[in-house]
C-alpha cells in the first residue's frame, strides 16, 4: 500500500497548438518533477482542466502517463465524474491500466446530502482494490465530506489511504486526524486563502497536495515534509513563509490559469488553456514575472528557448 507523504503535485494538461494533448510536453513536466524530489503526482484534477477533456482523452492520458511513470513515481488519477456509475467505470479503467491509485469526489453541482455523499464514495471505493482517496473541496463541489463520513469510509475500506483537503477549517483537519487515528493520510491543498499547510502538518498530516510544486518543485518538497523533527519543522516553516507570496500569485485565478502562465515564463511547456478559460496576460502577467524574478525562480528553473 502506498504511503503518501511529502509533495504531491497536481499536474496541468499541456496542449499542442492545434489543441491536442501534448505528450512530449507531459513527459518534460513529469521528468522535472522526478528530478526535483516530488513524492507523487496527481493527474486529471482541476489543475489538469479535467472538465474540458473528453472521456477518450482522459483514458488516453491515463494510458500514456502510466507508461512514463510506472515504477518511477506514484501517480494517482482523478476518477471524479457527474454520476456514481461513471466514476466507478473510470476508476476500474485506471486500475486495469495499472494506476497506482485513484481519487474520488462528490459529484459536482448536484449538492447531495451527506448520506448520498457517503453512499457515492462507498460504492466508488468498493469497485476497486488499488489505493484510493477523496478530494474534499466544497468550494468547487458544493458539498463538504464530513470527518464522520471519512471515518465511516476508513473503517470499511482499508485501501482508502488519503484525504486531499481543500477547506478553510482547521477543525476539519483535527477531527479527521482524531477520528481516523492516523489511518488516513491528510494532505492539504496549498491555497493561501485557506493557509492550512502549517495546521495540516501540525496535526499530523503527511504533506501537501499542491500546485506550487509545478513551479518550485524542490522548495515545495521541502515545505511539504511531515513534521518528524524540530529541524524539519523549522526549515519547512521558513520555506513556506518565503514562498507564500508566489503561492498567493498562483491563485490569482482558479487553476490552472496562472500555473500555465508561470510555466511559460520559465520556458517550460505549459501551453495554452482550453476555452472557456482565458490565458493569463496584461499587467498581472508582468507582476507574476517580476515576482518570479525577484524570488530567483527564473534564474533557478528558467529554460533557454
């Protein structure tokens, strides 16, 4: 069973100029993550423009990314869908292809009660044997998966290993850790509005499920380490405080708008966004480039074109 820890980077989906999936660019971005110490990858999340991909494209991404990464770095794929049946079918496909794990969400938009959220996630987890987790993001999905629901799922499914949290509630983190007694690894988003990286690690979480690692992978790996010593605590906190302004900038707009712009600034193949997203530009883009220059990101990670 995979023991998720450290920096878990949510990858963007690069596109060619004619709007096809750019697998050469995908490989470039993945190799960079492996080089700089990222612990595991998350593919087909919101940072991957997943709602703008066809089912065929998503299946192709799973197939191709597994070929690039198998045995080199663990990769979890989102099996989120609009219906329980579709989530189950996609999770089964991922398992058959050899995925390391899958992540489930409550279906977006329908605003189900907690009992339906539990039933949905229970059916999804029952359909596969590989490690799985949930992405708890009420701001995008409209429903919070409560600590009590997470505990119920944890008690029933030993392969439920991770709770990817994107809430503003420290109480949520404490209750998940307390009720599940560490059986579920808590890995929080690095959204600065929520600012729960430090509280997550403080209550015993094992890392961050982040987008910042797309731009500063080595630094994200440092501030995402679980707190197993005072030295790690001090170093991780200092790193997080140092890079906080950049993380704020990366969330100027929703994922992956600014991520792709920052990758392009570095000369990396971030590529364009699919409509209805609009590419990041104007004065905000200039401010982002200035900040990345001042923090030394361009000097360290920039690629000459």
